[in-house]
């Protein structure tokens, strides 16, 4: 019996199948956190706002004492004294300490006024857009009445009637700011009230107010968040204008009141108005950047690279 060469030579081992790579965990590129970290404008605005908020929260630990105390001779110019790096005002008060403490009042007024305006706007806009009909007509007319009033003039009248204080300033700013939020929410409610998931909720027997809270508002919150950040910046500017006009709270120090006190010596000591004005500008810029960034983050059609 003859042997073939293939029977004598050892057979080559069959090639092994390539190892299947382990699947990597998918990154949720559509998540809010991922998109927020990819947005440079949102990050820049958040950092700027965090610095201002940190200074306001820890003002007492950074500079213990009363910011209205006279600590040195008047009119020390900035960067001429190591002890008072931003100088002193006409009464010898430390400007750096005043700026840090004033952040408390300015940010508190901005956040409180924007929060109240958003709350009023959401209620009016959601009810108007969801129910429609005569409810929409009445609430829309009320919104138009407040929207046609000159904002600053109306705030001045409200503060003058209620006497200047933080609460009256917050109320005046909120009353003139809520109509734009109401229009945004109304437009979203009109779009969502005939959606399939809302109709399914009605078929299931859900009440109107439960549908508004659980289906309409959660899907209409994106433009409200963006508008709220812009309203904070607008409220800070309005409070500064009121304090400049002498309608701020006389018992508290804010950036606007610092500008108002420095206008009398604007020609000889312009830094007294420039420094708090710079603080307002940087804070408002940070809030605008945050608002623009949130608009991109919450819009899935915008690609963040």
C-alpha cells in the first residue's frame, strides 16, 4: 500500500477565528451633560457666573467686617496701595470689599426677579396655550397690556409707590418681565396640546392640570431655561439703573449704588464708577454666554464640535 505525501506530513493547524472585541460602552452624545461640556460658550458663562456667585456667597469669609466702614483716607487710586488694591472711595471705604459684598444684592435681585417672572410667565402661557378659546383671549390681552408698558418707567413707578427696597425692586422687575416668558410657553403649549401623547393622556382620563404639569411643561422647558438666564442679566442691569437714579435700597450696597455714589466725582475719580460698571458688564456677559450656550445645548439640531 503506497502512502501519499499528504499522509506523512503533519497537517497544519486550522487558523483560529479572530477574537471578537469587547463592545465598548456607547457614549450618549445626546445627553445634556455631554453636550454642555462640549459647548464652549456655556462653559465660559458658567465659569464667570460661578466666580461671581462664589464671591457673593463667601464675602463674609473673604472680607470679614462691614463693607460700609471707613478704613483709610479717601480717594486712594487703584493699584497704588498694597493694602487696598482697588483703592477707596470719597468716604475712605475699600472698593474691593464693596464690590464683593455688592455682588450679593445684585445677584439676589437678578435671580429673585427672574424666578418670579418665569413663574408668572409659565402659569399664564401654559393656561393660555393649552385651553385656548376665551381663556387664551383674556390672558393674551392681559399679557399685551403689560408688554406695551415701558419697562424702566413702570419699574420706577412701582418702586416709588412701594418705597425703595429689595422686595419692591424685585416685584417691579418681575411684573415687567414675565410677558416674554408667557409668549414662549404659550407657543409651545399650542404646539403640544394636539400631540399624540397628550391625546393619549386625555383618553386615559388624566385631568387638564395634570396633563399640563406632566406633559406640556416638561416639553416646553428648554426655551424657558434660556429666557430665564437672560432675564437674570436684564434684572441686574435694571437694578443698577434704579440704584443709579437713587431708587435702590439705602440700607444695602449693590453695584448700581456704587455707580450712583461715584457719579458726583466722575471727573476726578472715574474709577469709582468704572470698577462696579466692569463687574456688571462681566456678570451680564457671563449670563448671556450661558444663555446662548444653553440654547445650543438644548437644541438637538445644533452640532457641538
